[in-house]
C-alpha cells in the first residue's frame, strides 16, 4: 500500500480513467486495466447469474490482480457489485413460476428459515475481516472453494447424466412405436443395457414442457416421494439425489379435522402458495430496514455516530450484540411458524413435489445453523453467501431452478447488509463502487436471459448446477493465483492499520 492518498482533485470519475479514492499498489494504473476489469467482471457475473450465487469469488481476485486494490478494499467493491446483480436477479426471478407446481419460483419459506442467521453470520464475518491477516483470509477461502467445487461438480455431472438417460429413453420410446412389438422388445433391451435403469428428471418425470419454457406440473408418484425415500422404496441413488437429506418425521397424533375440513384446508394451502406472501416479504424487509438503521446509528470509520456511539465502546458492542439477538429472535419466530405449517400439511395430506423441503423440527434448526456459516463466509470474504448457500440448497435436495432464484434473493439481503457495514468502516471506494454497481445490474441481466434460453432449449436444469460448480472452481483458481502473487510480491508494510475500529483509509 502506498503511504499517501491521491489529491482530492483526483477523486472523480473521469471518462478516460478511474482514479481510486484509496491508495492502490499502483496508483497510476492505465485505462486499459479498467477496461479489462469491466470485461472480466462482466464475464464472471454472467456465469454467476445462472446459478444465482453472486460471483464474489471471481470479482475479488479480479479487483486485486487487475485493479491492484488491497483485499481490504476489493472485498467491499465485490459486495456492492454483487448487490447490483442481486437486484436484477430478484426482479427477474420474482416473475417466474415453479417448474413442477403452481407457485412462484422463489421459495420464501426457504428464505425465512435460512436468511436471518445468514445475515447474522455476515455481520460477524465483517468484523473478522477487519482483523485477520490477508494471507489467512486467502488461504481459508481457497480451501473452502476447492472442496465445494469438487462436490458440486459431482452433483452436476450426475444430474446431467440423469437428464441424458431420460431424454434418450423418450427418443427410444418414439421410435419403438413405429416398429413391430418384437423389434421394440429387442431395441428396449439394448437401450437398457446402454443406459441402465431409468430415473426421473425434473422436467420429464414431474412436468411436461410445451417447448416455450412452461411446465405443466404433475404430482409425484408415491414411489418417489420423500416418504418413499424414508421407507427404502427408491430404486437408484440418482432418484434420491435431489431429495432432502433428512427423512421426514410424521407428526404424532391423529387429526381432529373431518374429511371435508381437510379438503378445505388443503385447498386453502394450495391457493396461498400460488402467490408470493406479502407477509413473508414484509418480515424480511423489516429485518433489512432495522439492520440498516442500526448500522447507520453505530457509525464507524467513515463517519461519526449521530447518537454518540464510539467504536469499541460498551454501547458499540451492546448494539452489535442486540442486532445479532434480534436476528436469532426472528429466526426462532419463523421456525415456530414453519413447523406448525408442516404439521398442518401432514394432517391435510399435502403432497410435496420433488425438490421440496419439509420443514421438520430438525430441519428448521440444522439448516439455519449451517446458513450462519454461509453468512460468515459472505461477510469475511465478500462472496455474497450464495457461493456457499447455492451448493448447500442442492445438498438439501432443492430443485436447481428454485435454488438459483431463491439464493439470488437471499444475496440481495446479505450483500446489502455487508456493504453497509463496509461503508460504516470506511472501506468502500465510491468512485469505483458506483460504476461497478451498475455493471452488476447489466451483466447479471444478460446472464439471466442467456441461462433461461439454454434451459428452455435443451431442457437441462443441470446447467444451473454446473454453472455453480464452474464459478466456485474459477473462484478457487483466481484466489490461489492471487495468494501466490502476494507471496512472490509482498507489499511493503502491508495494510497500515488493522483492527475493528481502525479507519478504513
């Protein structure tokens, strides 16, 4: 890091060149590197848009290696870029419908149970990011990404093979109808030898696509429901691949509802799920607004607290602890609601489609706790949380399209929360933040439209899983290159100040 700032006169956005408001390792970076950053970041954002995972693991190394920002400043820039992309993703995904059921594509139950503690983790992670050595941040991130990429690639390849098998069987069935029964039997045996036992795909097994990207949902056959998984009725590992890892727990006791009351309650549930619940959106918006107000009242490295809270003081830490307690309280409130709803669904005979998660008492504890770790990674590494939550939802058995859209909405909340924390700490470089924010908006829109076209054309939701894996793997590679560069070219003196309450600039 250089020891002095550029003059105030240079703190402007010029058409021919961007001049940073904080020192970089090369303050006179040429315009071509700014152009290269725009191109590379756009490419990364378009790939990440397919999986709805933000792309911070790609953006941070680009801002470090190309723009020569220190990680302390590259991470906040990636967050605000991701925030711009999350706005686009949310706007586009809110209009889409679930491929297997008559409901919105974005799963707000999933958001409610996962997001509060994800935001809590992001707040904690933003504190840790201020005090940990950069080499520790980089090494930890690379190890996490390598493990995540490997597992996600395996899942994506398995899903791709499953789709190929189903499509091949569909083509074989069409040909068999045109030949004699003897020839059909012979061809079917040969086909089975090559492809193995048939398995259900998201589109072919659970809905019929009309060629325009619209699915007509059908209910799962009893043999492939989560209850059948628990009973051991699934024939192949592939059929269990996208089913929740925790077997459903049947509520104890019998329902007092009559058959007609059950039918009415079931119809009410189905009617409610056809539309986005404004109450659920309101809960998340309230969390969003409360944390924003608290961050502004606390102040930090960029500006003084309007109510006199001093960083490091008792009031500062008390406010931080109360914010976290508030998030835990919201999470517990939501858990109670979802468990009651799960019991009601079991009583009225609600039938889940493949990829649904049953919010049992165990699942409503396990998954939010894991999401706290995802948020912690988001705040500490500036990756938006989606790079962890995307693969996590796939492990939970969530449909790839639902995972992508829901993750993108959660990133909207997480990235904004982390960004406001970085603003408070004085770490955000505003003359770069503004154009990068709009870059996130535009590049993500391009990626979204491209992904929708490919999925509708080739009928392969596995593209989303492979996109997530590609982003994670590319992130690991770039972070590794950046770490190696730092070892070979250490910065004289490194960051001038560390600590929660050190000024960001």
